[in-house]
C-alpha cells in the first residue's frame, strides 16, 4: 500500500522553490493567458460542464490556454462581415503546406489537401470507402478510444497490435506484433497514430519505413492520424508519413488538424491529405460528408500562417510542464510510473502500484475530485493507467498531483 499526503501549500512550494527553476516554471507566457480557475469555469464546453465545480477537470483533450489572437481575429472578422455560410477551402492547402515546410522540412501538394469536419469523420469515411464490412483495421494499443469503437458502427473490426514497452515504461512500435496483425487475411487497413495518443511517442523515420514495408508487403492501406504533430516538443523530430520515399504512400491517407495545436476543436475543421492524385476522386465524391465548418477553415488558415508564435509559447510551456510533472510525481506519488511524452499535452500515468485496481481514474474522481481519462478506455493494455491533461498552468498541474496524492 502506498501512502502519500501533502497539504496544498507544500505542493505550491514544490512548484515555486526548485533551485534555479522557480521563476521560469511558474510563469505562463503572456500569449497563453493566466489559466485562472474562476475564468476557466466560465467556459461552457464539456471540460467545464461535465462535473461539479469541486472537480478539477484534466480529462478531455483540450488545453486551458487563451486562444491565439490571429485565430480570434479571423473568426470575429468573419462574423462582423456576416460571413457565416458554407465552407470554401480557400487558402487552407497552401497554409498547411507552408506550415509543414517550415516545421517539418516537407510540404504536400496543396491540391491534395482537403478540409474535413474532424479527423475521426475522415478516417471513418475513408475506411468505409476502401473496405467491405467485416474488414479488419489494425491499431496499436493502448490507443485513442474512438479508434477502438468507431469503426464497429460501420461493420469493421479491430485487430490489435500492442505496443512494446521497456523497463523504463517507454513504449515503442513492435514489428513482430505489427507483422502478425497485418498478415491476417482480413486485415485491410493499418491505422497509425503519429504522434501517438496516449503515450506521446514520436515515431522515427526508420519506424515509419518499417510500417510502410510491412503494409506494402501485405497490400494493406496505411491511414495516419497526425493531429498532434504541431505539438512535438524539444528533443524530438516529427516525420510526416507522406514525406517517405516509399511505394506505400501511393495508397495512403493522412488526417490532421489545427484543433489540438491551437486548441480549437469547437470550430470543426480537419484536413485530409491524399498520398496520390488517384485518391482525389474518392475524396471529392464524398464532399457532403467532408463539409468542415466555415469558421474552422478560416481559423485554421490563421493558425497555420499567423499563429506560430503562440504555438511556440504553448510548446515551451508543455516542455516545462512535462518536466515539472515528473518532479512532482517523483516527490509526492513515487509509485506512479511516467515516461514524459515527446509530443502534446497528454501524460500517460501507470498507476498499477497504487492498489486502485483496473480503473484508478474512478478513485481519483471519487476521493480526489480529479477527473482524468480512464486507462481501460484505451484498450486492455490501459488497465491500471490514466491519461492526465497537462495543458494548463504549473499551479493547476500541481493541484492535479495534489489531488492524486489526496486519493491515497
């Protein structure tokens, strides 16, 4: 049994007094706002309405930071002009290509970039178009929960290729597991989450080429979710799947969005990138299913072109937060295992040694008044784990750890 307790003031002190780091850790960049809890509680989305006010929400994948001014301006200017009609792609393809050229050293053909409502809608529509009912879709567990249930609504089934895990708790793609899953006769799609949710892994070029080799050998189409790519953190390099020089690209699709990087999921706009011109017809004939929100298109263009200083401020804050979280857990709840993510604002916590069973999130909510994502929602490999959202201020992150400790 693990015992841990600490008054809130002690946690505040641990945030403020780490030698040489206190000022830089406590400060939130002015571009991101203050993350004032009273102000956050005035928001009306699911994050702040799902639970009573005595619960600190750290579950749904959205950050607490104020929006980037260029995004706000793009939307408010359109509203003032009564520009609230059906969407037009406008400069979205060019804006995204410019962003990827700057950040990833690769740019897609803008003519192969199309707006969609969101990543999961795009994935589901393409999977339905290129497979028959009963087809298998390979995923790496633990993984983003909708990957595990959404395709079942369309008569497809999930084939699991579990991630490997080393002694430090760091996950990795397992070539043997992928080969075994993809070689099944019913496997038609390999769905790769890159960067990976919930582990925060950023896959290397060699790993992506391994995936491409295996899928090409077995005639399996690769669909890639790159929604967290803008939030790759210091020390890691993101490689777009479609940037590979590989024949598997010809039958691949990538799905991404500005929604995670710039915190705008409510504006409903994602992107689908076709690996080849032969795929354009498949996209265009489904135009009605792929209607994004007009405001989302405008906001995404502003994000990819004018929102880069804000994005860099977020990435710097998340870099600080992932280190801060490691220190807080080591000091106050050392039985929790945590490998800091290489991308995004999601922390995957191994709580199996706490003695809280398969779903520690239930105990954190009931006793600690902290709402995190239950690990079992990410597949059987997630039992005994939780996903914590660290896209917030250092003070609120410290409060979250305090509530974990209070549970015990």
